[in-house]
């Protein structure tokens, strides 16, 4: 039996509007298992683990302008319900304040449209999950990324009552054999990286969630990410943007550079890109990403 968990207002920390469609379609990693996005219906689904080891499938949709309705696929205690709503708020970045970014964008003829509520980068419940998913995007086709992440969730995640699994814990990934990564998840050379990171987190040697500390300078957060196996300049910038809400780095890769050239009509040199978005300071990575992805959602 479905249960209503609550209604979440689509207003940011500075009172700014939040565009629901652009939030759930903010970047590709947000659509990976256990998440599912129905763009046409404006629905976001995910599966989250409970404290007792079970999991629940959650569905969020904008039933009326200005708020979304969060529903669970089964009965759930009030305490678990409150915890899951708090997790959803964090995933949707409802408490982040983007009003300063909007001030900068309002003076930009090519990005003024974002002030209607774009810019929320949907993140996972944990930095660990976003790190794993980002590593699975490196040097491969998107279909391979989807396959790898789906296998991790299917075989290692906690099960929900309807069969859907949550993303696996670091402990579950650490206990999986190298053969699992090779033969079932088929993560290739990434296997060693994923095992090492999972074991370090599970054993308490690595605290990825500490990267959320607002007192930690962006440069230090980026340096810590780049020290992880399998995390280079692209992956660290991607995690900073999509998971940590640290928007100062540009995600420069084989998709973003050609997309910039196509949209701007200018050579996609890193210098040209940096010059175009330098005015945004700590928000230049977010401005660059939104510049590239405007056509992902109909205005």
C-alpha cells in the first residue's frame, strides 16, 4: 500500500524558484539505477535503504505548481519517513541558495533563462555513490555506464518489497569478489578502483562524506578527490559539480567541448571556455553546464 511521505515546496534556500523538470533532468548520472526519470510525466523515482536493512521505492511528482508529492511503495514508520524526506531534500538540494548565481546570470543574454529555476544538480544520498557512478562514466559509452551501475544495484543493493534495490553500501561492494566485478558487473579496469575505494570507506580509512563540510576549501576538496584511484581532472570536476555543490570547476571532456563549439560557434579550446564563463567565479562550472544543456528540457 502506497503511503504519502510529504509534500516538498519547490523554493530554494534564498527563496528562489526551483524548476522541477530541470532538476530531475539536470545531468545523466541522476538517471542511473536505482533512479528512474519519466520526463514526460515529470516523475522521479528512486529506492532508498531503511535502517533495518530493507529498502523502499519512492516516487516524486509535481502534482501542482510549486511543490512535489513524495510517496512510498509501502508502509513505513514515522521516523523512517522523516529520515527519507530529509534525504530527498538533500538529493534535490532544496535548501541550497542559488540567488547569487541568478543575479550573475540575469545579466547574461545567453543564460538569463536559468533564473526561472534551473541549476539544481540532483545528487545521490551519499558522496560514495556519486564517486562510484562517476568512475563508471569514464572512458566508455553511456550504455556501458548504465549496465555497470545497474549490475551493482541488482546484485549488491538492499531489496525493496517490489523487487527494486537500493544502491549498495560500501561494505557490500567491499565484500564482493574481483570475479563479480569482472564477470557480472563487467567494470573492466575500474574494478580495482571500485574495490579499493569501497574497502577504504568500509574500513573507516576514507571519509568521503567529509567532503560536504562547508569549511573545507574547494581546492582541498578537489585535491582529495584527485587522490582517489580512478578519479582524474574530469571525474573530480564532475563530482564537485553534481555531488558536492562546488561549482567552480569546468567539466571538460569529449562531450562538453564539442557541445560548446556547436552552440557558441567558437573553437572549443579550454582557454575560450574559461574566458566565456570566468565572470561567474565560483559558479562558472554550473554556468557552463547549463549553457550546454538548455535543450535537454523544453522551456
